[in-house]
C-alpha cells in the first residue's frame, strides 16, 4: 500500500496533461500505474458520489481542470465525510486555497502549474 505522501510525490513528478479533464484523468492513471499504486477509477463512495480515483489505502484523488472553487470545496467536503476516505488529493489547474484537512481527513494539492515550471 502506497502512502499519501508517496502518492502526492508520484503525481507532482508526473507530466500531467490538462487540456481536458479526460486527458488529465488518463495522465493520472498512467502516473499511478507507473508508480505501482493500486487504485480503482471512478470509485463509487456512496449513492451519487463517485471519486475519480480511490487507492487501496483509502486515498481519494479528484481531478479538476476548470471548476468553481466553492463547488470543488463542497465536493471534497462530501468525500471527506465518507468513512472509506482516509485522505484526499486534489489535482487541479485552478488556483485554490485549501485547508490542511477537511472533516479530520488530510488534504493535499497537486497544482498543474507547478509541474510546468
């Protein structure tokens, strides 16, 4: 099982395409597979709640190319309220200020702009 810190580093080191959300998700899938991270794609957490990726350790990964900051935060709040989730990683090109945790679950940001530097 890969730790959340290792998973964040795998994603930060990867070249993630962000032209569309589908391209971003494919890039994330490629990076996780190359990093030997076991995951489920489009994992159902609860009725009406699907997260883009869920690792075997309960790390939820959500990809957003363009989205309202408020909507993204609300979505992450809903995910963090679910017992299956141990921590969350948001992969986004949107500048967003986030707390270190939501509902007691650690929250990490992987900025798409950071990888392009």
